[in-house]
């Protein structure tokens, strides 16, 4: 029997009080998520060697939680990162823990068989073993195969933001919209240049929507290149006033930003009565949380909005992941990203904090 694999390389932090990018250190002897040989895995678990990972603002949020809460969610030292693309090195079986990492026994989820050697993309629940390490422990139901022709770097950009964009748009677009009445369903995507927005513009167009989006001046051309029919530069004047003055009556508003605070209340003027306001992104400050609570709980007769409000929480969906990956492999959707080498992970994290946002921040794997 081979010796247990006990360590791996990983970017880690113990406290991010001074900023996550400053707290990260590269540990060449970080703990392995399953340090046994063969690895002990449950039937729905996969061990994946990471070839690329994408970062998101939630990584900052989780790392910046009050110390006691942070330790409860992710005991230090912890690695940031929830999205990844890589190669399966071990799968679980009905006889949990008995499978060798060299086995080709499939792990079947939802009719899909995933075996050792397969390239997959996926997302993790918050864990100390994040995707800025060499190996991650993932649930089979949160992963999907990477189709031929799609690189792991591109695939790693999909999971959380791709799913958030898809789940905030697709359920609200009438079936057959793309062929029956293309452009009749009008959608506003607030924040079109970030990770969710860049996917959202393209997915909405594929589904047959007319897309209006907002962004800052440097990203206007980017949003147009992704297919947006109209782009509003929110740095030029008052965004709420601009939207209220427009003749557009939207069927769906997707808010990837969370500010301005009065956007939902003001949507009574530009969102159809039967339309829906979907909140995806939010300002994580106390002011932002107060605004979000008001949007969710304040009734219209007390000064709240009157349109349907949905707070979007990303759900694992292997079929949707596979669909988006196939769209990318066939050139119908493209990733917008800035790519960093594994050695430059702190720079990638620092870029994530900067504005304006510009697609996804991706870190190549250590392998």
C-alpha cells in the first residue's frame, strides 16, 4: 500500500484583519483534505486536483467575518476560493473509503458518470480547503464535466457567477422566447461588467431577451461587445432618475450591485407590474445590509417597493453548469477574466477588491 498523502501546497490565511491579500502565505506543507491512501470518501465525494480557480467577493466576506465566526465557518489556517476546474483523482463508492485513487469506478450523479481522470468544473461550500490549494474535496452534485474544446482556465470562471446569472434570469424568461418573440422580453441587468453581469448579458441574449445594462465608463464597450442592446453609464448623472425617465418597461430587473439603495423602490416606475426584481449582489456594509432588509421586508404602504422581490441564493445545479460550459465550448458564451499565475495569488485577491469590476479573476493552479 502506498504511503498516505498528508500535505499539499496551498495559499492560506489565519486572520484577514489587515486585508486578505496581505494575509495570504504559500504553505508547501498544508494539510491535505483526505490524508490517507486510499482516500476515505463518501459516495457523493470527489477529490479533484485543481488546475485553475476563480475568486469572488464572497471570499473576502468569509475571510473578513468576526474572528470567532470565521473560525467556526473555516477553521484556520484556511484557503480562499470556492470555484475550480481540475481533474478527478479519486471518487467515492458505495463502500465508502475503500476506493483507490487509481480506480476507474464511476461516481454517478443525475445520470452522469464521473471517473478518475475526468476534467470537471465545480463549486465548494465554504471550507478551510479552498480552491487556492492543490486538491479540493467536492460534492459530485456540484460538479459537471468539462466539454472538449473548453480550457480549464475558462471553465473555472463559470461555477458561482455563471450559475448566479443563469438562475437569476432563465426561470423568469418565457419558454420559447428566443424563437417566438425575440427581444420582446426586456431585462435590465444592473452591473453588467462584473462576473455575474458578463455572464448574464450573454445568457439573456441566448434566451431571446432585449438587454439593457449598466456599467461605468471604462466598461461600456465591453458590455456592448457581449451583446447588450443598450448600455447606461451610471457615472453620468443619477441612475435612478435616468431609469425613471426611460420609456423602457422591463419585465425583469437583475441587480448585481446592491446600490443605489432606492433602486428597488424606484423600480415601480420602470418595472412592469407583473415583473420581478431579482437581487444578486449586495453591499456588505451595515448600510448595505439595512438596505437589503428594507427591500425584503418593508411593504409598499410603508414606503417599500410594490414589485415582486426575490433574493437570489445560488443553488448547485450540475445540469445548468454543463449547459453553460457547452455554450462556452461552442462559442455562444465567452468568459471575461483576468488571469494570474499561482505564485501571484495575493495580487489576484487584491485585484478582486478594486473597482471598476471587469469580469472574473482567475488563478492558474499550482500543477
